[in-house]
C-alpha cells in the first residue's frame, strides 16, 4: 500500500471514530483526547493532532463542522473535515 493511500485510510478510520463519539454526545476535545490516547502508531498520533488543529481553526473562524448534524449525511461527513486534515 502506498504512503498517501495508507494515510488516507488512517484519516478515514479516525474520522469515523470521531464521528461515532460525537454521535454519542462526547465533546470534540474529549473525543480527540481519547483518540490520541488510543493511537497505535506515530502516524495515528500525528493525524489526530492535525485533525484537532483543523477543528480548532474552524471554530476560531466561526465554522462549525457538521458532524451528525441535520445537514450532514454519510456522503458528506467523511468528505468534510477529515479530508481537510488530510490536505495538510
């Protein structure tokens, strides 16, 4: 598996886990802390921290990620913020 594909897979996997936690009413900060603590590789730790930075920047700019919100569906959830983290 090539490196970009592997990273994309990691971002997608962690994005799904994040969305699942948000769906269980876990706050973003706590969800990121959980993901960081259970990271099984340096790659996962880096992806979690980059995703955290993206979400914080979005909040600072007044953009609220549509995680399990009324305007998000399975076709757009993973295409939004985790993809923004991947672009970093």
